[in-house]
C-alpha cells in the first residue's frame, strides 16, 4: 500500500504545476472539483493584451460585474498556463483571486475604485466568459512565447477571445513614465512600440473575429454602447441583469485624463511617436493636440 501511495505522490510531484507552484496547485484541487460542472458551461476565455495604463483595469472590472462573466484583476493567468494548470484549476484561481480582490475593496494602487455597487463582481450566476485582466504583462509573456495563446486555448477548451483596450499613445506613454520615473522617457516610448508590435503579432495569430478593440475615449463617450458591444463579443447578454449597464457607466470618468500635458517631452519626440504610431492602424486618428482624445 505504501509503495502505491509513494508512486502516486511521485507522479503528482512530477506535474509541472506542482513543481513551479506547489502550494497554489494543491490549494485549488478541491475548488477545481467543485467548479467542474459550472466550468463545463464556459463559452469563451477572456484574454487582455496591450499596454499598461490604458484602461484595461476599468474594462476588466466592468466585465466582472456581469452576472455571467468572471474576470480577475491582474492574476497573470498565463504563468499558470505555462506551468500546466488545467481548465478547472484556472477557473478556481480566477474565482479565488477575484473574491479576495473584491473583499479587499477593489481599488488600484493609486486609490481609484473599481467596485460596481449592486452587481456581480467576484461571483457569478453562470460561467459563460472567464478570464484575467493583465494586459501589459500578458503581452510581454506572449512576445517571449507566442505559443502560450495556443496553450491557453488548449487548457481552457473554449475559444480565446482577446480584448485590446487602446488609449491615446501620448497619454499612455506619459502615464507609464509617471509610474516609472527613473527610466528615461525614450525607454517608455520604445517599450510602448515593442508592445504594439506584439499586439499585431497576436492579432495575426487569431481566428477572424476573436479580437475586440475598445478605445478608451469611446468608452468614456458612450459607456453603455461600448460595454454592450464587448459583452456581445464575449457571448454574454448585456441586458441579462437590469441596471448592469447603468451601474457600470456610473463608474466611468466623464472625460479622458490628459496625462500628456504633465510630461516633459524632449524636442522631436512627439513627431517620432506620431511617425511610429502610423505603423499601427488601430492608432489612426490619435494626435497630441486632439481635444478629448
């Protein structure tokens, strides 16, 4: 008997997830079993890509407020996919992470609140769309290992629906620089466009119709319409719960924040950013001096 148990234990320890994240892997075992039947109803896995400081956190919070969606805030689920976690453990991780996040108040490091009162954050009615909001880090992981997207699709067992939140690049770069002031502004510009190139590479690997872009400025201008379109993309009904769209719209700021005005731009850098942005069609129309964009 003890030899059989030893063989089982040896096989468990050999699993990639146990080797890399033993505590997390074992802690999600019971929850994964409980969630198995609910996870069978999944229709899509939600994966964010893009740049940090673009508004992904807001969009993820609004999706998580839907009764049929469960979207974690910065779980960094791709690292667990890389470690070999299966579907049910990934769902268990998302649920555990988001419940803790909501219980702690659901605020950002700068104090911005992402709680949507009266809605479904950190819980669900049905598991239709499940995922994780970690745009910048996920994009870096996909740049280093493009096949992670295929691994995620295989682990989840459902289509991977990619969400890309786009913000005025001048505001985006300025905010990135403000959060990491020790790096030269030029480094943030290079990082921004390296991530932009990866986003294009990810988009090229996706089946038609599996990527949805949300312009932050459009979300501010028409919160209900933009969120409803995103819900339909993910296969959840935006009208499934009375008051959902209105409650989410109340969380969205009345106008985009112009971080670009606080940055000290060296001579020639604005022109350089504008020229490099021209290589990406999803940045079309953005200018430094455009009011409200």
